């Protein structure tokens, strides 16, 4: 069956590709098993050198990859170039990670070492918001540990992943990474396949829980990076001139389509109007349009379903009495465009506050009492990220202690780094990615206990 890949800036078909069938899934896993045997027998030095070569090849293909990302995902070209740069840097970082034995005891009685072994074939399922970067996050630590990978990218943004797979296989061993294309009818047999030994998924919490149920019976290893509804708290002593630009960027990066974006902003009433005015001004300065056009800073929402969801949230906020502020869109646009939108004084029980919007809209909520607002900021279900904004003080430290998310940022948000473990608490995830912790999630432990 043919699948049309739609450019969200034009609503026109960018590419047409074939959807995978069950035989394709089984064949991909079988090829990955064969490649795993060859790859896992290579030394750490050989794997490291190969991944450095992959990183260099990604960098060389950077202009092509960035244009693909913009065409199928919608983000402005400069942001797609940033995504490619991140992919290069993340690959080099993983290539340099060491997997050396850990000596737990070396005494007169015994020597005890912990060795880390690859798990085998890893199944990866990636979303449409950062299609190249998240594929790198899944694939590179798996390869560095000695595994092979079968990846199912989002069927909305698969073209860059197919190109990435070609690059990786050219510089490692044949068929080390395989790609299958489709929806649930492909994803379920992939993660359930008996020869798949580990699953890594980035996406929504309901799908993540379903994947966990599918793999539980086989006790497969699983890493899940799931949804969030990240809160930021602006303290009474905050300097608005210092933080406004960063708050906007960490709320609206990638048109707000980032799991770790700041999605609810609580501002002390004494600073509320000043910060809202600053955010509205920054939003109005964005150049909304097709990401391939020079000067564009703000692209479309990636797909029609997400577009309609976010528009419905904005309508609901307006009808509930909140003030909705957004600049008019330029004339002539025919994609899934929503101008960056600030929602002032929303009720706390409306959709755009209670649920992850995953789009270019930010509810800004005034507060008077920090204890009261903390009870609202801490979400019952999600705990991916959270932040506090202000000058150093006891209140700031108290907020850091109270926030229960996987990452707490101070005067920042949504920053992820290759050497810093990242993952959510509660229903926002299971396990971590990045750094040595993330690498070890792609291994199994073998303890060697030698009596003397």
C-alpha cells in the first residue's frame, strides 16, 4: 500500500512510499539478527570508530537531511539544521562512551567484575516531532553497546529515517539498522517479535503503556519516554528582562511540539502583567510561514489531527473566559499554521491547562501563594520536567525540592544534553536515555566472580 507523506506547510504530497507488511517486519528482524552477530563480535574500538564515521557522514549529508526534515515535519530550516547538528554531536558522544568492566572487589578471597553485554535486536519506535534527533537517541547507544536495531519511524515523517538508515549501514555492517513503515499493524508485531530483546519508544503515555503490556510476557527490556505537562513557576523576585526570551523559547521551541516543552506557566501576580506583555511581544515578532523560506522563524503544526486538537483547546479557552492573544497569520498560507498564542487568566480546569497541548499555545496563570500554586503545578499523572524561575533564594530552593519531575530546571527548561540522564517519573516514562545510564539500558549485566 502506498503512503503519501504530506508537507504540513503546503498540505501537498512531499513523497510517496510503500507501507510495510508483516513479512517485511519478520525479514527485517531476521536480517538484524544476522547483523547483530557480526557487529557484536567487533571490538569496542571498532564500534567506536565506525560510529565516528557515521557522525561524519551525517554531517556531510546535513543539507540534504535538514531539507527533508523541514519538508516532512514543517520546522523552519534553521531548526532542522540544528537538529542535524544535534544528531552529529550525539553520535560522536555515544561513539566515545566506554563500556569497561567494573571491579566490585579484588581481595585475597575473590575478584568480582561486572561486564556489560549487548541484548541483541532492539526495536525502536519514534515520533514525528524531532524525527532525526530521536532516531539518533534510540539508535546510537544501542549500536555502541553492540546491538542491532529495527526502527519504525512515525508514518508522518519517515523519509529522513530511511536516509539515516542508509548512512549507518554504509559505515558499519550491512543491515545493522533496518526500517519498517506503518502504524499499529507494523508496530505491534515488531515489539512482540520473539527475537526482539529490547524496545525503546518515545511518544504518548497510552501507547507506551500498551507497548509495555505487549512486552511484559517476554520480560523484554523496555525504555519509555512518554508525555508530560511540564509546569514552570516564576517567583516574585524574578527579573522579567532576563527570563522572558528564554521562557518563550522553551515553551514554543519546535512550535511547542516537544515532550519537554514548558506547557503551563505560573507567575507571581506582581510580575504577571509584565511577563505576559513581554511574551506577547516576542510572539508577535515571530515570522510564521513555510520553513524553507528565508527569514521564517515559526512553522506549522505537523499534522491535521494535532492542528485540530490545538485549535479546539484555544477555542475552549476563549469560550471559558480566558484572554487569547495571537498575532494574525500572514495572508496566503495554506498549511497547518497556528500563530504562537498566549492565554491569559485561564481557569485551571480547562483543557489547555490540564492536558498536554503539544502545540504553539501557552497558558499563563497568576498566583499569590506559592504553597497553593505548588499543589497545582505538581501533576497527578505526569512528571517529565518542571522549572522554577527567579533569583537565588530560599523559595527557589524549596520549589526545586518540591517538584517531582524527572528533570527540574532552574532558570531554564527543555534543555537536554547527551551526558545527562533524561527520563520521566510517574506516567511520563520508564527508564532513562542519554549518558552512561542510557547506554547501560541497552545492555545486560554479567557478573564474573573468581575465587582465589
